[in-house]
């Protein structure tokens, strides 16, 4: 158990819908990262927040957005869902702001299925 | 943007044998990470290699880093079934996403009795 929690574990929804994935980082970690894992694209970095502020953006679609709240939990919002958005979404956390020696610890993931 | 290539992508081994997974990366990096993923599960951090020549060992796994060759290796000694998993290497993408991790495609290891 990495100490990173994610809810829900599974999510099944229809095309065009909007969903919210939630992540709580390890105690003491200030950074939260979101990754998408799919069979065709592999593991891709989406976005990072550090202490409430957006720190870095990766291959995140405009239909996706995220935020980190004052209690440091983070939410990833996915809207206008398409079949291709079906994937495993991981949250990871680390102590520092990135570009450091920090290890990123991964949560259990949310499996999103878009029908 | 950093490119990370692992090979092989699939590896079927017999118990008791040794093998090495290779991780090549495209741009200068001073560190490299190895993770393990069991089917349908999360990623577990195995090693963080922070300097040229770094070598770390945990049980039957040993990882090394050669920053000049842009190569990291994960060596498996006397494989056992419990090591069956997918292994990912990852490097920080300083030039692209501000140091966030770029992952290889993973090496799916299957250890057979």
C-alpha cells in the first residue's frame, strides 16, 4: 500500500458524459500527478499540481481538467467522454515539486470504461 | 521530449535462470526509475538510480545506470515465479513536461516453473 488513495476503483459510463476521479496523496506529499494508462498509448503523464497550483502539463486533452484543493486532494474531471478515453487513470504523489530526486508513489488507479 | 525504449517487451523465463532487461533513453538524464506492475494493479517503485554508475540491488533484482551510454539495466538472478510482472523504466522529461516521468512501454516478464 503506497498511501495514495483513489476513488472510485471502477467507473462505467456512456459517451458524452462527464466524470470526476478523486485522489488523496500520501501524508506529507505536496505534489499530485495524474497519468493515463492504455494498451495503445502506454503510461502517459497528464498533469501535475504542487501545493494547490498547476505545475506541469503533459498530454492532457482540453476536455480534461484537474485541480488540487487546500487539503491537497486532487480531482481529475473528464468531460464529453469518448470511447478512446477508456483507460486506467493513476494518481501519484511525491514530497517535492518535481524535477528532484523524489520518488512518485502511485495509487491503485481508477478503471474508466466508456460505452 | 525524452524517449524511453525498453527491450525486450515480452520475456518468458524459466525459474532459476538469469536475464537482463534493457532501458535506453534519448536525451541526457541524471536519474532513472524502475517500477513493477502486477496485472490490473498499481505501479510499485523498485529503484531510483541517481548518478552515473549507480547500482542498486533488492533480492533477485539489480539495477544499474550508465548515463554516458544513456542505458539502464535491470538484471534478474535465479528467477522465481513471484517475479512475474510488467517492469517499467522511466526518466524525467526536463525538456518537455518539466521533469515529470516518461515511461517505457514496459517489459512483461513471465517466469515459468
